């Protein structure tokens, strides 16, 4: 005689293991989503930071490309400088020169420090040398005394704040400028 065995009662172990695996997969998916979102925020913040630094650098370059900042630094710093980063002819940022460009050192050039053959130095010589380059006085000592030009050193600081991301950057740029002493007399100490 054969005895039929009754199947053992299922105890639900498979169901519990499956639920545990499902919860683990759900947590892994949530962690992966959060990590991806965090990385996207980091990249976005880095891009916003780089854009405001580029805008501040562009503002200092625009300021340095005009001689007006050596003649009237307060007028240059009075208004915002519109900066177009993406090239669509619409300003993306507004840069401010804060504080106004400042001259912190000036040195009047001596006539004997200048090269009369250099086009830029001839304007500094004024009437102390003949303006005819064909007339050379051999073995003549250059005249002594101050020239009409001075070397001045300036600090230009541009600040840009992005209204969307609240990223802020300040760029300081030092520059040496040769200009007429009359231009730097009012702006330099």
C-alpha cells in the first residue's frame, strides 16, 4: 500500500524574500535617482559659476580696452556693463565695477628712459627732441628731466551676480598703463 503524502504547507518564505528584494530594488532606484539629480545640480552650479566668472573677466577686459578709465574712473564705474556670454546679442549679465578703478602707483618717466625711434615713446618726448627722425644727432646725450608720460598701475574689480542661480564672482585685474601725465594727474595719487 502506498501512502500519499500531503504537500507541506507553504509558509510564505518565497513571498517574504520577493518583498525584501522588491524593497531593496526600490531603495537602489531611489538612491540612483537622487545621486543623478545631485550630480546635475553640481554641474549646473559649476556652469553658472563659470559663466559669472567669464562675465566678470569680460567686464574687466572691456574696461581696460578704453582709455577713459585712466582719465575718469568714476564715470566708468557709474553704470552697469552689459555682458553677452552666449553670443545672441542680448546681455545675459550686468557687471559692476565695485569699487571704481583705482590708481595705486604712478611714476613719471624720464626723457632718457624713452626710445625716440618708438612711435609710442615719441608722443611722450613732446618738444624735447626733434620730430624729424631723419635728423639724428650722433653721440648726443638725451636730455634729462621728466617726459610728458607716466607709467601708472591700476586695479580694476568687476562683480557679477546671476539673479537666477545667485552665483557671484568678483575678478580683480591689475594693469600698468602708460599715459600722459595730464591724464593721470587727477586720478592718481
